[in-house]
């Protein structure tokens, strides 16, 4: 039987909407769409690049709890309400993923809260020991 384990970040959204920040399923780690909220303080920056940075810090923490890292990410999806904001995120994304080069998609979508300027989801593969 495949191991399945849920990882939580403490976000009020996880409890309210019934999901986990990440799910480990065998050698895969599926990280839910993660917004720029600092879940410890439930604050969010007005700056899209700062939100992208916070998203990736939260994703990195979930991956670490799963036994993985950003280097193990094989797929990433960027969701933005305003496609014009994507360029401002490029330096942040390049710093985090420039050496990793996961498969990536950017989509223009509506997000739940108008303060949210980016949401990022990721999939990683655990390395065999």
C-alpha cells in the first residue's frame, strides 16, 4: 500500500475549505495552490513579487516537512488574476527555480480574494534513499 500523508501549514483556509497544504503519496508530493499570505500572521503584501516569494517560502516549508526540497520540484503552476504581473515575478521565480527547471504553466485566473495577486502550486518527487 502506498504511503499517504497530509501536511498542514496552519492556514485558516485549510481547515475552512477541507484541504491540506501538501499530500505525500508514495514518492510524490503534491503542494496545493499557495498564495502570498504569511499564514503565521495572516497578512499579505500588496506587491506581487513579495507575494511570490512568500508563496515559495511556504511551499519550501511544506516540501521540507515531506522530506523534499525545491530541487525536487518537477511541475509548477502559476496562477495570476493579471497576466501583466507575471514579469514582476520573474526574478523571484528564477532565483528559486533557475537551476531546477521544472515543467511550468502560467494561467490567468480569478482568485478567491482580491488581495491575492499570485497563487503557486507544485509537484515534487521524493528522492530514493
